[in-house]
C-alpha cells in the first residue's frame, strides 16, 4: 500500500482555545501544513475570551497554565488574570503564524464521516462546508453556559445575564443585585461587585469549600530571573507541578489528608465571617473534594458584608421585578446574575457528529460520554478529541493533559501517513476495556463520596475526571499502539 507524506494529510480543528491553538502549533512543528481552525467567535481565546467578568482569573499557577514549549517569563502574578491569559493565546497565534489557518465566525453545526472517501465533511452555521482527512475537536468542557430553567425567567424586566456572557454595559453601582450560584465564577466576581452595589442577594444551592489563594504579584527581579535563567524558570514550573501532582493522592487514595484542608477552610470562615448564621450556611456539609475546591482570599470577607444576604431557600420563580423563593418571600432586584456553571458533560453539543454507518455520536453516548484515552471513539474514524471524556483534572493543570493529547494525535497522524487513504477506527473492545478501567479507578475516590457535582452526568457517571496522576496519563498516551485500531480503506469497509 502506498505511503503518503504528512504534508498530504488535511486536518480540521474545531476551536481556538488552548487545545486548538496548541494542537495547531504541534501540527506545524511536525510538518503538517494543510490544516484549518474553525472558530465560532470573531476572535480566538476559548473560555478566556468568553469569561470577562470582574475578577476573572485562573486557579492554576501561571507558569504551569501555559505551554511547556512556549514559556512566558513575565507573568504579572502567580495566578494570571483573564486578560493576560487571553493575551498569551494571541501571542502564540502571532508567533507561530496561525492567523492564515483560522476561519472566524464559523460555528460548526455538523460533521459527517464520508465512508466513500474516508474524509470528514464539516458544515458551519453560515452554510459553508469544509472537508479534511482528519477532524480534531478542541471545543473544551466549559464553553456552554448552563442557565437554570426557572419559571418566569423571561418576565424579568431588569438586566439578566450569565457570568460567561457578562454585560459590561450594565453599571451595577448602587443597584439591588441578585447572584444565583456560589461556584468558581461567583467567588471571583462577587467580591469585585460587593463594594459598589447597594444590596446583594446571594442565592446558594450548596456551599463550596474555599481555601486561601497563595497569589501575589511577581517582582521585576523575579521576572528578570525567569527571563535570564531559563533553567530556573523550568525548575519553578517543575516545582509547581510536583506540588500540585501530590494532591492526587489525597483525592484518590488518602482522602483523610483532605480533612486538614477542610479545617483550614473552616478556620478561614470562622475568622472572617462574623455572622454565625452566615458562617453556618457557608460551610459545606459534604466531604471536601467531592466538588471542586475553590481558592480565594476575599470570598469570606465579601460574605461578611452587612449588605450581602446569603439565601439558601430554593428559587420558586422569577417575576418582573425580582426573585420569589420557595418560602414565598419576594426579593426585588435591578439585575440578576447567574453563576451557574457550564454544561460540562455535553462534550460536543450542539454539533451533530455522524460516523460510520450513519451512527450518531449522541446515540453512542446515550448512557454517558466514553472515549479511548479520552481521545477516540469507536465508529468515528479519524476523529480525535482534545479535553474529551475523563481527561479533566481536580488537582493540576489541564495544559499538561492537553500536551499529552497533542503528542498522541501527532503519533496517530504518523501512523495514518503509512497508508494511502486509510482511516483509523479504535477497536470497540479496546475502548470498552479502557473505559472500564477508568471508571474502576474512580470508585472509592473522594469524587465518589455521594455529592452532586458537575463532574457527574445525568446518569450519575463521572465523565469528567481523570482518576490518577497526570504523568500516568502521559505515559499511556506517549504514542499510538496501532493494535488498538483498525485501519479502514474506502473500498474495503473493514
């Protein structure tokens, strides 16, 4: 069978966040030039383009929340703010000359595998179509805001928006503001808006474990040392990695160590929240780590403000002027802000993906999202997912996982290059066995301790998290084992 060169493979990447941009850079480095990135928005950046709410920042240290192959020495803080991260992504696009490869305002609606040609045909909202040998999805898990289905929400006459679509035209100064949700976004923007609003009603369904954030600005001397001593920069990054990686032991095997973290959170709340009623309600009743542990230095002081009312009664409905809780109380609001997270378990929705024999990915995932190594799915040849099922983390940087996936995909393309017109389809038994091992790995972890979290899908199955060390995932994805795949030619069908 005739061998094809890497240059003859064409690739479509959906998304221009860290996954899509990093993958494009690695393709270029590996000699692949025929690739296109399709982006639904007018500019790149993914979640760091969309989430511009006050106080938006990363909860992973800056030096580790950046590509290992493109270090940034002049981070302003230990934990970078949103605008700086977005700027870093734009820098990478410029440095590696990716602009000509990106098609903006091309929201993908469907992708179908053409068995006659072993190619993917991608359709966008504008009606345009793109065809390539390989399809790589980099849509992320935190790109579709979750708006709760509250009766009467459409009747509200004031300002209403989700934290991921923040309306910067709305001035909240001296307004009565309602915030629904107390998750990762809320703990960042609530402290920012509390000083300016007249009244803030904070609606909490379940409390979050919040621990101090070891954040501070980098000094000019530190930035200079990172720049002039690259080995020190790498050593600093490695130190962060090891420190974060050690937390996997607490989440997966020795959860008793998390009790120390819980005690720290309780101490913080007791020291900074003077109202006993607020303090009692702001401390969770579930095992720490079961949901995402949050980091903040100003959350508890914000909760302590006398004009912030913490409400734990359920929301019954919304009317024209405010929110009515289940006890019948009506609280007026000039603006309602939703910090209700994302539809994280709906990985590639709302894209309709059709594989071999007309199979729909949504049907294949009817009982939960599954993928071999979080990257490939049986029946969908030459489809590679970045940040797919069970590749998220609760203890370290997702960029480490993404870089592992970049390497795996490049290895897969190398295997494909050996066969003219072939497509590779992961074997069903290999996928089933792998997914079973992952789910068994999640059994008995802190995430399996009984709480409801965004890690779980509608079936109660953890489709989000990787149940172990990130270096074990890197080892598992170091290269493609062709025995895990069938190589299909257009004329053979097998």
